[in-house]
C-alpha cells in the first residue's frame, strides 16, 4: 500500500515511519507526490490565503527566545498598544478585497485581560457583521471563559502554536510552559473553537521531535497546522540552528501532511527565505499560505504569491468556497506567452549552415 493510501485509510503511519520521511531514503519528489495525493483528496488544488494583522506590537513580558516582541529581545521594534477597532476593520476589509480566506488577528502579550477580551470580541463582531471573511485570533494564553467570549463573538478559529516538544520547551521559553499552551488549546476545543496550532523548525529539534509534535497535533484533532521556519531576527536570543534548507523544510511539510491528512497544513513564517527557489513545491503538501509578511518581518506580497500559485497549477479559494479568477486577484487570465519576449530570442551572430 502506498504512503498516501496508508495516510488516508490507515493503519496510521508510525513515528518511525514518519521519521524516515525526514531522512533521505525516499527521494524528495516521490515524497511530495505522496503528500500531494493526500492533499488533493481533502483539498483538491485549492490554496487558502491568510493575512496577519499585528494588533499589538512588542512590550511582551514573556521570554520566548524566538520572538522579537519578547521582553528579552533586542530587536529594534516600534511598540504600539492595541490598534483601534476602526483600523482593524479597515485591515480586515483590505484582506478580504485582496482575496484572503482568513484574517488573523495577533497580539503580543501573555494573554488578554477580561476587558481586552471583551473589546476584541466587539471588534470581531463588527468584522463579521460587515464581511464574510473567516477570522482567527492569536492572543496568547486563554482560559475557557475568555475563549467562550471570543467564540460567541464569531471567532472561527483560535491559534496557539505548540512550537516544539514539551521536553525542548524550557530551552525556548521559561515564563510559561508547554502545558500552559496545551491548556489554551484545550479551552478552545471545549468551547467549540477550531484549533490552529503548529510549530517552528530550526530551533535545535531532531526528526523525532518534529514527529512528536506532528502526532501530538493529530491527537488533538487540530484543524490547522502552520509550519514556521525560524526567521533569524537580529537581537533575538534563539537563532537558527543551521538545519534548515529547502529540502528539509519540504520534507517536514510532507511529513505533517501524511501524519494529518485532513488538516489544513500551512507553509507559514519564513517560507520565502528558507524554501528559496523551491517555494512553489510547498503547495504539494500544504494548502494554505500567509501573504504580505509576518508580525515583524516582511514576506512575499499577495500578487507574487498568487503568481506562484497560478504558475504551479493551483487555485485560490475565497471565503465563500468559490475559486477566484486570476483577473479578480489582479493577474492576467492567461499565462504570458514568453516566446514573444526578446530574452528568448537572442541575436544570432552567424547563420547556422
Ligand atoms: S507570548 Fe507571544 S508575543 Fe510574547 S514573547 Fe511569546 S511569542 Fe512573543
């Protein structure tokens, strides 16, 4: 039975089988094909595009070593308090007009107060009243009471990344624990919010660690899994461990897909820098992407991303479930005919006999 069949029909792939996918036993293109078969089964060739809005920047008391907004980072950021409701509504509208499936509100901090949660809930209510866009919220640690307030306001999904394994967690953060993170995901599930939770690669984890997180997320029936590739930001204590290259990143995406056949898998933060010229291959296992950059770093804009999606033979899904036309997304309907371009017709100095 093929890997794709095993992933879709079981018995589920074991830890050692998943770990082997991160080595070089199976050629990369073969692995990507297997991941694609599973991806196609659940999502066809559709790609959901997400836009992040950094609603509160920096001044976080936590010490997550990978984060430029943490209390221990020396990254030169311009801190700001929670954005006004009108600004977030405008940003949500801009995301919707851009063709985004989901608008993701992210705020720095350990977690929101009751008052902040209520204000955020009101903002989400306004957005949902005006726009048929999916809304995700990522605002730190939450208990059930706060998660319920957000759910009742219309939040579709709550993001809270596990980031890495429980054993490695103290190496990247000491102000909260892996168990705290799990408790927030449990709160989301308890109130009926979809869970979005993923990981960051490149912080000293082994293949076994990556698989452990992948299986933990499966166990938790997480709906969406963003795979972030550590962006080495000057001033942050945790810098890239040097393990990331395009092939390793693609193998990890494929492993996540085969371990979690029905989950949305996202080539998330750092895809541009770490996947380089192989970026489009991320669409074989992954079915979603961020556009327009990340919280404190730049990324590819929507147009460049749409072009990549189109050229790779995939399509963009809108919040109403329809597929966007390329013209709607600001691209030509047809591929350019490169044959007519000068660069493909160099001057020939001498005639070939
Ligand atoms: S809690 Fe969030 S914002 Fe604060 S340091 Fe950790 S990752 Fe950064």
